[in-house]
């Protein structure tokens, strides 16, 4: 249910009570882009990404670690960078820090050893539009999820209860395979604040250029790549346009990873074959593992119980409200007045990179747990005024630049006032104005005294 409140405390407010995010309408691309257009969108403005959009310092150490040589799977397939680094980032998520493990299988030490035929049969049974074939590459990444990265998978299963229904709703509205909801599992490990080592950001890991092509606002304070709702809408549009080109979902997600240009080259080198496994040897090394990881992630999420993986218990705000504000507000102002934590505000509003909602520029939404809505409305004026000089009004909006009426050398000379001299006489002697003499010497009027030392800029 969406409803609107008019002018309240000088604030234009729009509130929508909903579970998770508002329902996204089917994406209607303005104009279907060609493969070259999508390639340009993928590559545009990404070369100097770190100088354009500095990432949060929290990730610096992890990204340094991520830059180390990549491990390989058992069959020599190079692991895509985000696969391991995003799983590392996941442990820094506010939601994960609030989660607790659930021991639904006390005998976890007795993990089942399964023959290849079981994995093949299970994948074949999945109710998916996309092909889910089994091979040694897929098996190596299933082992990675179900054996080596069990704790992170349990975190993602818990967080998935928050995100997967929303992804499914948006995908279904656009008649797209619901299994694409697992793409953010390998892109960001379901961490909306994730940044990759090359500057991609958010659940769907958009680069700046690609995000802007699909209508995402990105500046120093607002980065809608981190907004789960808007980023999902943009990702769906991008995936739909890729599918209109390739007609194969495996090629689509390969192009999502390495760019349409690399997929086009691989198709050309394979003699024009438009099948992922046929062009597999011609793809960039790291992209060769991307579809196998996607299949492994889908398998792991669908057959978690069979591998004794238990979703972590994560405390999410089940019901949230969105309110549009027309004032610039800092998260610490909201937290200080109504008692919500800054961390929870960040989790619900990850698009505000510096914890500042620049509402004076244009109305922006703030998502709040439902029980904080009324306190926010009732105490809005108090919120806006709370620590405003410290957090908001701490930047100069106007600076007066001194303009000299003379061409000086920058030297400073001093004049000692003699009996009978006036300020005007001294000013004429040195070729400056009386106002400048007053300014340089902090004089309020024209009164000077004998022996007084006046500073004069030459």
C-alpha cells in the first residue's frame, strides 16, 4: 500500500509501508541497445575508477589481499576475483555481525560423501529455465561452497531470506528466469555495500559507466549502485538487453561478467558458435569459471539442507517505510534523536555513501523500520536541528575574495604615524585606499594616534 502525506513541517513526504522494497514494475527499456552500445556501456569511464569514486577505507585491506594471485580450482580453472573477495567482505556486513549460527544439524562433522551421479541427478531435477549441466568445473565449485566456505554460505542463506523474495518478484514481473536471483550470490555475496578491486559496487556489482547508462545516480554522496531496488531494476534491464542479443542465458551471464566485447570475440574465435561451452576455451580465463560458479551457487542454495547447511539467524526489520525528505540530513542526526543505530540506517540505505541524505538538492528517500516512522515524523524538526552546525552547516556557502585596487609586489611595509597626519594623507602617500588601510589594520574609523604603526601592503 502506498500513500502520501502532504506538506509536513516544511517537508514533502511520501511514505510507502511495505515488506522489503516496493514492488518493481516490469522494466521497459527505452531503446534496445546493440552489442556495441552495451560494450561501450561496460567499458565507459572504468579505467580510472579508483580516482573517480574512492571506495570506503574499510575495504582497503581486503582489497589488497584480493589483489594477490588467484587460487585455482582442482581442474585448473581460475577463480573469478569477486568469488573469494566478496565472501571475505560478507563478514563485514552489519547484518552478518548481528546474525547467529543455527545448529540444525548437530552431527555436521559427518558430511556426506556423494558420487558424481547424485550431483548430476540433482542438477537435472532443478525447476529452472537455464541449463544446469554437471562437469568437473561445477563440482569443484560445489565443493568450495559446501565444504570450504560453509560458514559464509550459511550467512548468505540467512541474508537470502531478506533479498531472494524481492529478486524473484522483480524477475517474475519481467518474465525472466527466477534462478537469476542467485547472480548476486557470486557477484557480491549478497552484501549491498560490497566494492570490488576494480571499482564495481553493490549487490549486482555495476561499474560507474554501466550504472549511469542504466539510469543510476552516482556522485560523491549518492551511489544508487548500492540501492538494492534501483540496482536490481537496472540489472534486469541490462540482462534483458543482453538476452535480446545472445538468446542464451549462459552467454548473458558470461557477458555480464566480462563484457559483451569479450563474448563477441570468443564467439568469433569459435567460428560463430553461440553456446557458452563451445566458446569456453576462448573466453577470458577468469570468466571460464563464472558459469560453473553460478551453477554451483544455484545447486548449493537449492540443496543446502542435503549438505547440512543451516541459514544463519539474521535480525532484519521485516516491515519498513520509505519517507522522502527535502532537507539535508545526516544519519547521526536521525540516530541521535529517535534512537535507531547508524549501522541499521546504513544497511537500509546503503546508497548514501557518506551517511548524508542531500535532500536540499532534491527530495531523497530514507528507509526506516516501521516502528521508527512515527517518531521520525513527530520529531522531524528536532532531527533537522540536532547537531546541524557540526554535521550539516559546516561548509562555507559564500567566501568574499579580497580585490586589491593596486598592483602590489606582495611586500609589507610599516608607517609610524606623525603628528598632524591623517589616514587619508597616509593612504595617498602610499597609493592605497583608506578602506584598505582600515582593513589591513582593523580600524573601525579614521582615528589614528601619533606613533601608531600601520601595516601597508605594497
